[in-house]
C-alpha cells in the first residue's frame, strides 16, 4: 500500500468517526421533538436532491477557501427557505466547525443509528423500471418474513439493470437468480412475491 493510499484510508476512517459523532448529536437534538424521522428524511433529501446532482455546490460547501461565515451566508442564501430551522442550525454548526464535507456521512450514520435503535433493517430496492406500491409492499413483507425484522425499504430505478431487480441489505445483494434458492428460503410470503415478480420476467436472488 502506498503512502498516498494509506493517508486516504486514514482520512476516510477519520471522516467516518467524525460523521458518527455529529450524527449522534443530531439525533440527540431532535429525538425529544418526535420529528426524528421527518428530520432524517429532510437530510436525506438534501443529499439526494441538492448535493448529489450539484457537485459544484457540494464542493463549495466543503472548500477550505471559504470561511465559516462565508459558508453560513451560502447556506442561508441557497437553502434558507427550503430547510427546517433545526436542520439549518445544524448545518451552520457543521460550517462553523469546518465539517460540511462530512454531511453525506452524517446523513448515512444518523439513518443507520436511528434504524438500529428501532430494530429496523435498511434495504434498497433497485428495479429496471418503476414498480407500483403494491409490489413494493409485497417485497417489503417478504424481506421482513425472511429477516424477522422490520424493513425500511427505499426504491430506485436503473434502466441498465440486467436482472430486473436488485435488493441490497448491507453488504448482501438479492438479485435475479432466485429460482434455485426459493426452496431453501421456505417462506410462503416470499414465494408469493417471487411468483408476482416472475410474471413480469423478474426474479430475486441472494448472492453471497
């Protein structure tokens, strides 16, 4: 491993630790309000709808060339009317401490910590074409049956997806070759979901 890659790995670990600290602080600040889920949804939307499609704006917030005060003004001008006061205050805290580059990590860590506290497993469903709410519900119920836990399922589409459907749970991937594994899973609910999926030429599989 080169010195450059070692430094990069160390930086990533450092950012993850910092993100976890701020995620904990954010949850502590909002839990008593009963709006934790709404706050996390708002933070996720900020990352998904603003930072990701606008990399220049994201880089601006993370730039060491801007002072904390300048970043505060950028936040107020660009997001002041779009974010809740609590989230805006939190972003200003990150700006003041030069940690806005950790915002994506904070969002991910906060969501993971909140799910862990509630005993919820986060899963991401990606399909080649959009699916309706009934199918999403069927797949959610199937996963909950297999995992014996509540599942928070997010959906996305990818037209280049060959298998038609992919479910990611942590580092596990369920994809399009489930036919030979259904017997082993032995879940009536999952089998019903699979039958519906196969009608559309899709299937679900676990690859380890």
